[in-house]
């Protein structure tokens, strides 16, 4: 621990934690084994940081949320193992809605991204530089958001999806897709990402067929889902897609135009 940092004696540290100069760590903080805290990092009360993480200069973890409804309730930021937080990232505590903001394992949060209160980010997620998540968003496992993507509050982004840089996300983005354009639209499935994660050619083809039924054939969403449930072969991915869309009470992004 650097003598040039302020580290509360009440904070809890695992083995081999390193804190570089000029960082500030408050009382109610827990940091797991082998995590590196770079210089000029501020970690407020409520931070729960896992093992083998790296937090780069200027990051601010667990300040009180930017929510006028916040009344000082005890809330947390929970960051999983092996996650990298790059320079000037801000991650805010939860509110009484969920009481926590969560970042999963093996995530990469790039320079100057912002994760607002009550967001839940899954495992293996990449948020590129200057991504902004408003409050209460859900970003599921292995989603990738390119630089300058802005996500509206309460929006859900499905697993293994890919959102092009500069996009504005106002509706839920189903799993396995690529999304781009303005307004945000379906432009195909994330076949490259899926194959990198072990999906077979046949699995990718079946996912693509499902999205043709939903987005390409010109059916309304209700009819498209009925066709998918009747015609598409049974698979875990089919269930995942259908359940996601049925749970999206505020709608999903539009199709090709």
C-alpha cells in the first residue's frame, strides 16, 4: 500500500492487493485478492471489488447515484473477478430500486465509460470508450457496446449482442444480434462473436433463421413469435430469444428498413 494514498483502516483487503499513490479508499470497501488499484482512483463506501481486477487512474467507484430520488439508503457497487476498469470510468451505487449496481466477471470497461445506478452488467461484457448507461439498464453476458453508445434507462441488451459505435439505444436489443443505424435497427446476427464463443455453424444458422422470421419476413411481432414457436427447431437459443421478446413489455428495436 502506498503511503501517499488515503486508505481507511476499516476497509477490507484480500491478499496481495496493491494500491498506487494518491488513491482514496473509504471505510466500507472490500477488495479481493491480487487486485491492482492504480493512482488517483477513488473508491467510496459500498464498493465490493473481486479478485484479480485492475482499476486504472482516475476511475471513481461507488459514489452516490445521480438520482434525485436517492435518500441516502445503504447501497453497493459489486464488481466481479478479473474485470478491468480503465481510466476515468465512473460506476455509481444503487438506489432503493435494486440497492446495488453490478458488474460481472471478466468484463472490460474502457476509458470514460459511465455505469449509472442500479445497472446490472453480466459476465464477459465489453463497454468501449465513452459508453453511457443510464440507470436501471441490464447488459447481458458477452454483449459488446462500441464507443459512444448511449443506452436509455430501463433498457435491456441481450446476451452476445453487438451494438455499433455511436448508437442510441432506446428499446431492448434481443440476444445474438448486431444493431446499428438511427433509429437503432437489426442488421444481422453477431455470427463472428458467436463462433468465437463456441457456437457451431448449425447453431448460428438456426439463430439467423429465427431472426429472419422476426425481422425480415414482414410479419408483425405477435405473428412472428407464433411462427417461430411453431416452425423453428427446439433449442436453448430459441427459448432465450422468445422469452426475451415476450418479457420486453416496452418493445424491442426495429427491424430492417
